[in-house]
């Protein structure tokens, strides 16, 4: 058994596994990226909700106005959350198509 919890010689521990199979490192990267997407989206949504509903705490508004601000803030937070998750995961997937240079500061492996 190796450090990744996989048995030696298993097809999952091979670095050049079949194209349809994901390596453990790739699965870990996807898990981390999903966690980042959810955490950053929750933060951005909370800030958006706070910005919209903040005046309800500071100003003396009618109950109808407070209700409207909370409703609009909740809807905006939900939309911002979904957009942030989609954007982060889309950029992560797009990053797979561009190979990284082999050396820092180089634009291609031949440089």
C-alpha cells in the first residue's frame, strides 16, 4: 500500500491511467476546488445580503420596507452564490486545457 492508501500495482495508482479514469491527485484537486467555490460563494453572498439589508438595521424604516430589503437581499444572495460557484468551477475546468510551463517564467517547455 502506498501513501495514498492505494495498493501497489492497482490501476488507480498509475500516473498515466486511462483517459477516462481520474487519479487520486485529480480527485483531491476537484474536492479542494469545490470547497473553495462553496466557501468563497458563501462569503460573497453574505456580503451582498449585508449590503442590501444593512440599511434596515441602521435606518428607522417601516416593516414593509424592511421586509422588501430582506427579500431582495435574500434573492440577490442566492443569485450571487450560484454565480460564484459556477464561475469558480468553470475557471477550474478551463485551467485543465492550458498546460503549465515546465519552468517558472517560461512560456513553453522549449524556451
